[in-house]
C-alpha cells in the first residue's frame, strides 16, 4: 500500500485542485516542460556549466572528477548536451520547439535540423530504456 502523498498519486491532487484530467505521465511532461523553460531562461541570462556546482563548503572532501561525471550524467538524464543546454530533440519532445529557435538565434545552441518523427521516436525509446520514463 502506498501512502496518499506518494509521487505516483500527485496527479490526483493536481486534478482535484485544478479540475484538469491528467494522468501521471502528462503531469510529468508538464514538470519537464517547466524545468526546461527555467533552464533556457537561465541560459539566456548567462548561466554555464561552471555555475552548476555545489558550494565550496558543501562537503568536507571534494572529488572534482566524480562531480564532473555526475554532472554529465545528470545532463544526459535531462536530455541536455554537455554544456547543459537542452537539445533540440528534447525540446521538440516537450513541444517547446520555439525555445530551440530562440536559443539557436542567440547562439547558445548550435543550429541543427529539426528531428524527423522517426528520430524523435527512437530518442524517446532510448530514454525510456535508459531512464525508465
């Protein structure tokens, strides 16, 4: 038995509060859209990979090489490139193609052709295999 406040039940609370008819996957997509929009906003304001680090006094012992590996894994999990910029494929998957166009226009993201439906499907399948969603 899961407690009522379990993450798998959040969509029920959102539905009750807003009158929307969401399932857990559509709520998760909304959350990912929000996180990627926040990231794009911060990138426009000059945020870089160097800014994504814990405070110097956060841990007693620091292991920079492990921290770099963890950050790279986190970016991969989010569907972002090495520099922490959401990729065109990830933004297209979240219906945020207009954000990609703006990031490309500002020179933050390298211009690439939009993914085909087949490429997008393969990307989603790979993410589901790697990360379980």
